């Protein structure tokens, strides 16, 4: 239970594997741009109570394993991460402004998969075994 996060009325552990790519898969995230991108993603995650468990900024895409609180949808979290990083990177690096003159650093979509410590088969078995206990008193219904 120590690994779980707590809200006022919730106890949760929601981890997601996120991947998104640069527009046209241009390899622009190397060197200083990649380092600054990593910093921006960390800052944005802290600002929105996201926890980054692992991450990788490759030359043309980003991988992250991130915990997102239940009060924030996955799409909204990705919107924050991609939007702020795109805006800041384009404003700080002239080479990106020249290449992405339409002010869109990231491609439209993203890939997401949930990560957990329980498989679907275990959940199905758990749900099947949720039968109410038999009453142990002699209370009859006629």
C-alpha cells in the first residue's frame, strides 16, 4: 500500500506508457534540444502532479512511463506535456522555428497503453469469484 498515491477520497496507482513523435518524424530532438525537451517534460509533469517513472527522448520520438492522477484524463495530460514542450522548444530554438514554420513540433496523435501489476485474466477470475457469502443464520424466506 505504500506505493499507492492518495487523494482526498481515492487511493490509486495509474501508470501509462506514452509515445509520441515529431511531425514528419524529423530527427530534431538530439543534443541541446533533446536535453531541453527532457527538462520541459519534467517541469510540466511536476506542475500537474504527474510522476515520471521512466522516460526517453529519442531523435524523433518520446517514450514515457508516467503516473497520471484519476482527476486528470490521459488525453489532457498528453495535451499539457506536448503543448508546453512544443511552445517552449519552438520559441527557444531558431532551427526548430525554421523547420516547423506552422508552429507544430509534434505529430497529432500519441500511443498509450496502461501498465499494471495484474493481468486481465486475474481480474476476470477475481470478478467471477465475487459471490455473496451464504447467510449463516436460520432466516428463511417463505
